C-alpha cells in the first residue's frame, strides 16, 4: 500500500497478469475474443488499464495485463471466468487460464 509524504493512505491497486494459450489453429479466434474482452474490461470503472500482448517466441500465447483499483474489484468479478466477452474462450484454449497477482515492490527508504 502506498502512502504519500503526509502519511495519508492511498488506495491499493492490484496488477494481474493472465496467460492464455490457444489450441493449434485457434490463434486468430483467441486473439479476437481476448481483444473483445480487453475492450469491454477497459470500460469498467474499477479497471485502471488493461492491455493485450502476444509472446514473441510463441504466437499461441497471449497475456492480458490489467490494473484494478483494488484486489477486491478483480475478485468480485471472479476474474475472467464470468466476463461477458469470454463466451468463446473455452473452445480456443489449450489449457486453463493462468492468472498471477503481482505486488508492487516498494521503493527503498
């Protein structure tokens, strides 16, 4: 949790890195569905930013980096599982989505 110079509490943000791997032949469909999901997520008030990336060495692997106002905001949505734009993801995925919560490393005092 960050504090300003006046020791006033600042809201904790939460970063999530979600990895998706497409089945062979489903790369374009997965990319399309993930982009729909990212576009929808960006419109959510609790989401500070959300971006889609593809792994340079493996075009079947995508990641979404999303930053939320708090960890609870993300958890209240059940992650991507219940996202309205995620309707075709299951058909495209080689394996379940991997989600990692990241914490900011505080600056040295």
